[in-house]
């Protein structure tokens, strides 16, 4: 298959492109600066804010893997939906046969302190609908926390656990999460490409371990060899937690606020369907952490 990967230089895309090449696909790596691209595949210019460039990049492709997300923007919801709609329309116009999208898990009933999805997770749901609106069969993978070097969530987790002997935790302490290693997430993306039975389907993906965010912090500390204790602060506002993340890590403040808000939503996968379609042995949580520490 000829596959276009958007976000080819990002956390997921930079790992996905070489795996697609190894699987025998002809890969176009979409980037705004193709002359600077030094990865595998064929670089092509494309910008999600320029629908004309998208159509040109997709022409002749059988499938598109959509990995672009805005985070920390004031207009994140409307922006992401508009560019996804443009890509879906362009894909339909040039005959793309499948769009694969990596979105986000989230319990729509809310979580620790609020009802409904966070704005960040809701925008990902809206993107799912926008991508498929023009009629191109779309396959959605919904993931929770994807662990690997370069992941924004991983960088926050690692830096907090490394720096703080005492970790204040908000009402999300007991919210459940199901992390997945980046290699497993990439394998699932490769595995659904070209599968007609995956057209129009939504798959939830996660690793073998379900835990609370409090347990996630504790188990990460055990692997890193750090000593700390958790202090529950049930009334800790999201805004205060985001400020703490911004001050204690090198993560952008707006991005930190977006991720902290999403902690209220339980993110546990019903992974049986994807595991039946793409069988593989999945990394357990401690091995996910070790792989991330090793640069994987």
C-alpha cells in the first residue's frame, strides 16, 4: 500500500514510518519542511492548515494515518475539527480508501470531580466524526497514556517522580488508567492498515496493566529508584496542579493545563477486539517505563 503519514516527525509518527517501511508499504512522510526530513520514507510537503497541500500529499495514496493534534491552543476544538474535516474531504476527492486515526480514550461519564469528557478528549471525539464525514472509511484507535521517550505525558511523569520526594495528588489520584508502550501502539496502527474488517471501527488500545494514577506514580518511582510519598489533596484545583507541573518540569504551561484537566476521565480500554485483530505480546507497565528510560 501507499500510505501517507501526517505528523511524521512527531512522537508516534517518527516510530511509525520505519515500521510501515519494514512491513512493505510505500510511505510518504508528510512534513511542513521536507528538505529537513532525514527519516525513512519519502518526504512530502503538507500542512494541515493548507487544504491544497493536503490534497497534493494524499494524491495516489491508498491510506492516510492521521496523527496531528493541537494542544494548548485556545481554539483547540474548532481548529482540530476544521483541519480534520478538510483532510477527510481531500481524501475522498483523491480516492483514499482508508483513514487511520489515533485518538484518546476517556470515560464519557466523567471521573473524579466532573461529568463528561475534558475539552481535550472531546475534541478528539469530534475529530473522529470530522475525518469520516466525507465518506472515507475511517479506523480509530483510542489510547490512554502512551509511554515512550518524547511523549509529553511521559516527560511530565518522569520529571515529577524524579524531582519530588513528596507528590501532592488531586482528586484524580484514584482514577483508573491503562498505559500502553509506544511500540505496541505503533504495532496496532500498522496492523489495522488495509484491513477491510477494520473500516468504520473504533478500537480501544491499552497495555496489560490497569492502575490508578496514584499507583502509576508509585510504580514509576519504584522503577526509577526514587523515594517519595503521595499526599492526597482532594480539593486541589486543576489550575493549581497545572501551575505546579509548569514550574517543576520543562513542559509548556498550556499543554500541562490541558493534560491535567484530562486526568478526571477514566481511561481503561475494552481491548479484546483489537487484540483479536492484531495479536501480540504486550509490554507490562514496568517494562514500558524501562523502555522509555532507554530511549525507546
